[in-house]
C-alpha cells in the first residue's frame, strides 16, 4: 500500500505537467513567450523548443487571401484567427464583432451615435455584415431619437498581410422617432490590422435616406436626406 501511494505521488506531478503542456501550446515555455514550442529558429534543430523570450521566434502572421482565392471554401465559422493562428483575416469563415461611436456638439444641439456591428466572411474577401446605428440628440428642450438597421455587403482586397482596401454598400430601414424610411450607405476605406486579432477601419461614407435621419436644427432641415463623412470603427476577430 505504501509503495502504491509513493508511486502515485511521483506520477501525479508528471501527469499534471503533461496535461498542462497539452492545454497550453507553449508547453514548458513561460507564459510571456511569443511563440509555441513547435517553432524553431534558423540556428536550432527542428526538435528544439522555444522556451524563453531570448530564443523565441515571433508568432507567424498568416497571409491574407485574395478575393475568392479558394473557390471550394466551406461555409463555416473558424476560430484562432490572426497572428499566431492558422487563419488570416479576410478568409472564409472569419467572424468579427465591433462598432463605432461619436459625440457631436453644436451651438444649439448635441447628439451621440453608437453603432455596434457584426460581420462574417462567407467567402475569401467577401463579408456580410449587420450594423445597428443608434442616434440620440437634444436641441433646446426637445430630445430626438433615431436608428438604422443595415445589412452590408463588402469586398476586402489585401495590399499587405496587415493592410486591406475595402468597399461596400449597405441597405436597410430607418426610424427617426415618427417616420419609417429606406436608407442606403456606400462606403470605401481601409482595414488596418493591429495587435494579434484586432483591426481599425477608417472609411469614407455617403448615406441617403428616404426619411430625414434626425431633426436637430428645426423643421426647415427635415427634407435633408443626404449625409456624408468619415467614420472610424474598431473590431476584434475570433
């Protein structure tokens, strides 16, 4: 019995270490190591491990595919996207969640805009997104509210592995607190990949709506249906 207990005591730490190595791709490398053990530097043998920051290689950045590069890509949602993962941004199956916001102040009004968004690449370089824009403002003693719900189709073509050019058009509905209308929003901009799995998207847009989006300056501007400007959104990949 004592011999069995001693054997288990010696075996349990080994099993725990093995299980931890299987859970953590860095294995026995420190948590701050920049590379999994499987990646060796040029002067190392293939079986050597990168077990310290001094010998660890930077995590590889997967190359961004061209538009419709893989015609047989399956409809799916992939994980581990970005630097250090097997899948690049813009690949079929990549899911991103983010949005943008703004606070505007004028002489006689103040308004805020919040626009959460979710996007999914159904094919290499082709993304389908849903954007819900929410506007709230106040002019004088009056409070105004408006919202849009847009479905957007966009094309993303790589310039480098961390910079893409994008163009898209969204269409949907608008509600300005009293009226419903149709809205469309073309845009063009850049995808700038940052960190391991984030991106910043500056874009120029033009928006037309059947009904006025929000009235902040009086009845004389309710027929103004055109908006244009520059917006900057942030998103994270999964």
